[in-house]
């Protein structure tokens, strides 16, 4: 009798187990949370920030001061102007993320290496402050980038990440054309 009861119990639970597997939410892969991250866009920028601060400020420091006027072709901007452009872009885009005016920076591309390195470092410091407070609650809010151009805060965050990739690529190219290994290609200490 106990065998029959056990068999009946087993048969009764199979259909329920199958139903639970089909209708329930699947278990997430190992190491992933079952609930979505609350700030995936802001979190991603915060993850990228230290790497690009290190690479881009590092590239500005690696280029000798007498090469800040270097440009690969007459049509391209100088390395000094590229460093200034990165700083200006960081100040503008991070100010749009925070909805506050950007810090005043009067640096020009003619100011020389020391001032340009200080400017790019200050721009990444500012973005660090802004991104430490950022969240994804206002990604759909439209912001004015210029009198003729607006985009959402999500667009600004994506543009900021794209600018880091693009501008560092340009910096690395300028360095390599001058026989200097860019920060991302430097061997790890101790190798």
C-alpha cells in the first residue's frame, strides 16, 4: 500500500513541476541578479570613467610639450587642440548630465602642455563629481546642447562615452606617430 501511495504522490507532483518550470521565471545565470539594475546607464559611465581618465590624461602627459603643436596633416587639429577639445567636451556634457553650469575654464590650445594637462585633469575630476551623483531617473529629459541642438540626457551620456572612445583613439594615433606608446599599450608594471 505504501508503494502505491508513493507512486501516486510522485505522479501527482510531475505535472505541477512541469507547470512551474514553464510558467515561472527562469533562474538568472550564475553571478547575475534576477532584478534589473536600477541605473545601468549611469553605472556603465562610472565604470568607464577611471579607465578613460587614466588613458586620456596619461596621453596628455606622455606627449612632450614641444609636440603639442603637432598635427599629422594640415587639415587635422593639433595635439594641444585635441586635449583642449576633450576638456571642453567633458565640461559641457557633464554639466548637461547634472543640469548645472560647467566650471569656468579659460584654457586655450596655445597655453602649453602644463595648463592643458591641468585642464583635461580638471574636466575628468568634474565628470567624476557629476557621475558619482548621477542616476537614470531623468534619461528621457531633453537638454539644450547649443542654440540649435538638443538631446535627451541618455543621449548626452551615450555621447560622452563615444567621445571618450573617439578622442582617446585620436590621442593614441598622435602619440604613435611620434614614436610614443599610448597608455593603453604600455606594458603592465613588472613585465
